C-alpha cells in the first residue's frame, strides 16, 4: 500500500494524532471516559496503521520485538509493584491510600501508575499479536516455497537413482 | 464417533439452563435488583470522598476493584505469551532454517 500517495500522506498526518489521542484517553481517564485498556488499544492502532501502510519490516523497525516483550512484562510488573509498594508502606495490597501525602493524593498516584501499567501491557500486546499474525504470511509463503523445492529435489534424486539402476543393469 | 453428540448435548443443556435462569432475572433497570444494592451504593457515595476523582468508573476499576483489574491485565499478558509461544517462532524445531519474519 506504500505506493498510494493519498493513504501514505493521510497516515503520516493521522498517526501522531492517534498517538496523542491515546495519551489523552490514558491520562484523562480520571476525569472522563477512558483508561488503560482503551488507551492501549488506540496507541497500538497507530503502530498497526503504520505497519499496514509502510510494511511489516518498517513497522517492526519502529517497535522492535525485544522491546515489545519487555514492555508487555513491564506493564504487569508496574501494576504488581504498585501493590507491593503499598504493602511496604504499611497498607494492604493495592491499597493506594498510603502512596501520597493524603489518602486522596495517594489514590491519584496509585490509579495513575496502575492505569499506565495496563496501558503499556495492552498496547504492546496488541502490537505483538498483530505482528505475530501478520508475520505468519511470509512464514507460510516461505514454508510453501521450501516444500516445493524439497519435492522437486526428491523427484530429481529419485530420477537419478533410477537412471543409475538402469545403467547398472546394462 | 460414539461421543460426537457430547459437545452438542453440553452446549444445548447449558443454553437451556441459561434460558430458564433468564426468567428469574430482575427486570432490566430495576432499582431493587440485588446488583444495585450490594456494594454499588457504597462505591457511588464513597468515591468522591475516598478517591476524589470525578470518574466513578475509573475509581471502581482501578481502586475499589484493583485486584480484578490486575487479573484482567494478567489475562491479556497470558494471551500474548501463549500466542507468541505458539506462533512467535520461539519453539522453532531444528532444521526449520532461519526465518526472522516468523517472529
């Protein structure tokens, strides 16, 4: 699709806007509709759009698989460690009251951290799923090609051994 | 196969039980339904004071029900790990050859 000027230009304009909107949904979740799950999916949509327009390899280049795996784990870890932090400060697991000066500001900090963890995990999981499934296509094509070559090699070897046998009989 | 009917039977039995249970559900939007009288009033009334953020949905999701949301995040995490293990090229057999695109 990279040959289509209209799609390419519109995508270049839209991708930053999509990412910015994702950040808005993420960090405005305390005040309006939004939160980590929605923001993560919107953020991942920017990367999916990028990969659809400019190709899988360039998509992988901007968000490498190793970094992605790290981000998947980091999100869950951030969530879990927020809970551990409240234990260390003397409250129950995931009780954010103790994280700030007042219970309310503690709740604010806790919710912000937890939602960020969710957003990080969801975004990178969506990107990982897209790249994994989209990557299957080249893999399947490659496997099919390899099978065709293999069968041709086998046929060739069979023919050679048969002609050898014929020669031996002569 | 002799046991081919079992999945269909289970599916229909479950559907039948659910259909019977639907008749017992409270009327849609009923104020006296149990779900509106258990913890929901506490959340709605306490949210402004306890959490002090305007969005009650977020305060329930991330604070009152933080454990649930942790579980949901782990579900998403597990799904990704499973997909990456099955399709991500981490379990490549010997002799499959190098294929960086599979990852």
